[in-house]
C-alpha cells in the first residue's frame, strides 16, 4: 500500500489536473493527524490510470514540417510581416514552455513544439496561432 506525506502530495498536485488531490484524499486513509496519506492498491491503480499524463506527441516528419513552415511564412507575408507585440510574444512563450508538447531539448537545445515543429520563431509573428488553440493570432492582423 503506497503512502506519502501530505506535503509531498500537495507538491505533486501542482502539476496534476484539477481535482487530483481531492480525488486522492477521498479514497485515502489518513494518519498522523492527516499528515500521512495511504492508499490501498486498487485506489492507487485507479487514480494512476485516471491522472497519468498523456504521452507527448512525436515531432512532425520533415515533409510535414516543411509544409507547415511554408504555410506559416505565407500567412506572415500576407499579413505584411506584422510582428506580435513583445508582451504577447512573452505570454505565448510562457504557454509553450509549460506545454507538454514543448520539447526543450529539441533542435539541439533550442526547443521545439512537437505539434507544429516550430522552435519559437512563430511566437513573434502576429499571424500565427498554436495548433492546439492555447494561444491565438493577434487581432489586428
Ligand atoms: S505551440 Fe501550442 S502545442 Fe506547441 S508548444 Fe506551444 S502551446 Fe504547446
């Protein structure tokens, strides 16, 4: 039967979906005035399956990457090469860097989105958006 300090579970909960800690505590046995949390094996297996993060997707193939890049360059050119304001670029970057599809080791440490293959240059282009809808185009484009 797995057992953890409550403080450890609170730390883990920060990177889990909402409701994780509440779900876990609802099935747990608490000891030491609530500071030690124990789960039976069945509850542990159920919660592990429910909250296991999805495996990150694989990066696009080279032909798909080339086609995606060509379309992005076309949109950027059609927008008159409008750049996103710096605060928007930084907000987009913050979303990417906490996204499970961001591969910080990609392109020899430059970083890469596993969905579109971008290393981050599109963050500066007003005409671009996240392929998962996590950030959008700049409205004035
Ligand atoms: S562009 Fe979207 S999918 Fe790709 S890393 Fe950024 S937030 Fe994630």
